[in-house]
C-alpha cells in the first residue's frame, strides 16, 4: 500500500487522472457493483433504464470508495494517530470499514438522530462513535477539535479531492458496464448531498463519455446543488427544510465539489419524499434491491418523469441501502399506494 503521494493536497480540484488512480487502489477491495435492468420496467417507462446497484457495495453504500482511497494515502508515520470523520451514517461506515482494513483507528462524529442501523454498523466496524445534536452543535467543529487534540487525519465526507476521486470510480465502471450491455447512454442521474459522488462521476464521464448528460438529484427542500447550478454560485438550503432522505441533508454544496459540478453537470432535479417512497418500492419489486431514501432519489426522478424518457437510454445510481426496518416498511407501504 502506498504511504503518501508527494503532491497530496486536500485543497486542490481533482481530475480524471485522480479517478483512474483511485480505481487502481480500489481494485480487489471495493465491490464491482452490478448494472441491473428490468425489461418489464423498461416497457412501462418507454425507455431503457440501467441501475448501478451501489447498495451492494461494502458497508451498503458508495461511501466506502472515497473513504478507502483517501485513507490509503495517509503517510505511514501518521497512521498510528488514526482518522476522524463526521457523517450521518454512510460515510461513517465507509471510513470505519476502510480504517479497519488498513489497520487504523477511527472516531466518527454522528448526529444522535441518525438511523440506528447506521450507528450500530459504524460501531460494529470498530469505530468510536461520538454523538452530537445536529440542531444545536457543529459537527465540523467537533471533528476539527478531535483532529487537533489527537492528531487524527480528518476524512471529509465530500469536499476532498481524493474522496471525490474514489467516488468517481462509479463512473468508470458505469461506462464499461454500459458498453458491455450494448447501451449508448443518453444521461446519468445520481443522488447528491454535498456533491462528492456526482462530481467524481462527472469527472469520469467527461473523459470516457463526454456526450452524456450527468444530472444531480436531490430531495425537495435540499436541492441546493440544483439551485446553485442555475444561479452560478453556491446557495444554502432553508434551515427549516425537512426530508426523510437522511443521507442527503447537506446545508450547501461543497466548495470543491461545486467547482467541478458547475463545469460538468447538466440541469439538476428535485424529488418529493412520496416519489422517493415509490422508487424504493420499485427498486425492491423490479431489481430485488433494498434502497434507502437518499439512495433512491435518482430512480425517483426517472419514475416521476423529471427527464424526458421515451426512447432514451438512462442510467441511475442507487447509492445506498442502509435503512432502518421500520422506515423501510413505511416507505414501501406508501410507495405501493403511490404506484397504485
């Protein structure tokens, strides 16, 4: 395993070469998740829809990719001090798992109202979990304090070039798998919180499939990237906004991620919680996938007709499957009602 790159710089914008390098580090460690297709759903939609099943990734979400890529670059001399991260759950698990695989200790700052399954799984990977109140406390300040006091490397959830590059390996795989399936993609849609995954995918596809439109999809009320793209500058969300898509509740786009996304993304879309419930139900019924609310927003956008679909070839990323059983049960019930 490499100790560190002499040009390691957490403040620079990543490029395609970073994504390609991340793919090399992740080979044999990240799961090559399948690209799924349902002929019956294609018939119903009038298009060809391909689903990248990142819910089947290590730790149940795409976040392992970026976490492993970033942590693998920590110099050997700094590794005994471990890592610290802040996350609502999926980045937490990705960091905890990657740190364990690489032999580092991990401390994760998580909101006390994060899904219980995400807190439990983070602890199961061996991380120490520090809970905070998302409404009255600042997770970044807590993470920075722990990093300063312990010397642990701070692994940010999205605004880090090596995290973004790791997530971008999804785009490389998508390009190869679509070609293998004989699919000429018209558009790719992926969930967006802080923008780490969609920016990485955009970098990969700008090189591999430059003619393909890449769209960020967010929950209604948390569509800061959609609005920021339209405005040409970073905008924040209303602090009173609410959604059950817990993985996508970033206050505003990241600085690095928005710089990449502003250069490469097409129009963004927003979906309602009801549309997400329908998508979760469709994912189970047609693809046998358990998808969490935040992981289902891109599929929801296609099902809700946000993008013209007749005759198109579309790919969506279902980015995670870490959902509490009761939330999942209620979402499926609501989704079946919406479908009916």
